[in-house]
C-alpha cells in the first residue's frame, strides 16, 4: 500500500524534528551549560512526542518495543512501515 501525501508529510516532520534532537544532543554533550539549547531540546522533544502520537492515531504504530500501542487486530503487519518511507 502506497503511503498518502499526508502520511509522508507527517513522517517528514517527525524526521526533521528528530534530526534536530540528535544534533542538539551532540551539541549539549560538549556544551552542557547552554540553557537556550536545553530549552530548545525540551521544546523539540515535546514536539516529537506530539507528532508521533498524531501519526499513530492517523496511520498506526510507529515505535516498537512497547512505546506504541496496537489497535485490534494487530496492526504491525500492515505496510508501509515507518522505515519504508
């Protein structure tokens, strides 16, 4: 099944926010006293959580290992999976 335009756009937003979180994590490893960077990290972490919850409500599970709930019936066998987009 081909992902919808809306699904792809939401996935791209998630990827952009998560990329920024990785970069901020690396920065904060060497600049742990940067208050503004910590504030930005916390804002992006909240945004990432919200976007992922929105994605899951609309398109199904996104995170594995107990971080995402499954609807009935089991929905992990429906594609495309997040890593396939």
